[in-house]
């Protein structure tokens, strides 16, 4: 399970750039995996601070999303992965923008929200 923050300030959305194991990069909401026994509310606060430097306060539950993926493992077997993502609206209450070091992201920044498809919008890719 994981928890993510949607933070909007002055019409811009706070994003963190995720770095995959293969080195590819993509912008995503700040957030990440829950520690065993951790409340998702506490997870989103911890992860947002780790990835962006900001202290955040979750103010509303926006939604819950479930994903399921299968991927190959050693000895010809496959892993059946299911994840649950909890998304909160959050507001920045303190801290300063900074980039995470030694984690799963390498950069944080405020971005204009993506436009819907058909209105000039394109999916965000690593920058």
C-alpha cells in the first residue's frame, strides 16, 4: 500500500521525479509505500517531506486506486503484484523545497497541471 499527496499552490502541482531501477525517470505525485503498521495519513506526511522537503497536512481523501501487475521472476515463475494507492489532497504547511538524496526520487518541483487530452495535453515524461 502507498499514500500520495496532491498539493496545489498558485495553480501549480507539486511533483517528484521518480527514478526507476533502469534509470528511466518520470514525474509523479509525492508519496510512497507505507511502513508496516503505519497509518496512511502518517505515510503521506512522511513521504512528502522525504521527497520534497515540505511539511504537508492532508485535508481530504481524494480516492483509492488498486493496480495489479504480473512480472517475471527467477526460475521461470511470475509474480502477481497488487497495490493499493491512497490519494490525499494536502496543503503545504512548512519546510522548503529540496530534492531527495539517496531515495527513489531525484528532484521535486512545482508544475502547471497537465491539460486534458484533446486540449494540447501530453503525458509527462522524464525531463
